[in-house]
């Protein structure tokens, strides 16, 4: 089992970022089945107030850049990130990968893709 976990960690760390893109339906499935999963909105507080996905936490990209480890304590938990168009969530995903977070996804195209 230890070898399996090591291999899984290696592939999570070095996988293609396109594999991290999921649609909203897949995000809902992950959130339903993984009680430790976190849904993170990386838009500004004002944008978040104007409307957000149920159950999401608002950690703007600029806060993640400074305080990711304080805001997202477990680097192994599943984290699903979204923004308005996918640009900020892609930057947040790369930032978190560089900091050692291993189970990351972004909702492809953000909220704009859900309309």
C-alpha cells in the first residue's frame, strides 16, 4: 500500500494541468462523495457577495498568494477552485501546486462556462 501511495503522489504532483480541469457536474460529484473536499472561490469579496456557488469559501487569489498555508491547512485534501472565467483559478491552481498541494481541480471556464 505504501508504494501505491508514493506512485499516486508522484503522478498527482506532475500531471498535466489540463487533467485538473473539471466541469461543474464533476465538481458536485466530488463534493458529494468526498466530505473533506473544499470548494474555493478565488474572486474578490465583492464578486463573491454578488453571487457564488453554494458551499464555497471565498479566498481571493491575492490572499492565497500570501496566506495559502494558513487558509488551506491540509495539502492532501481535495480542493476545487473556481473564478469567473477560469483565469484566476488557473493561476491559483499553479500557485497551490508549487506549494505542495496535491489534489487540486479547477472548474473549467469558471462561472461564465456555467451560464
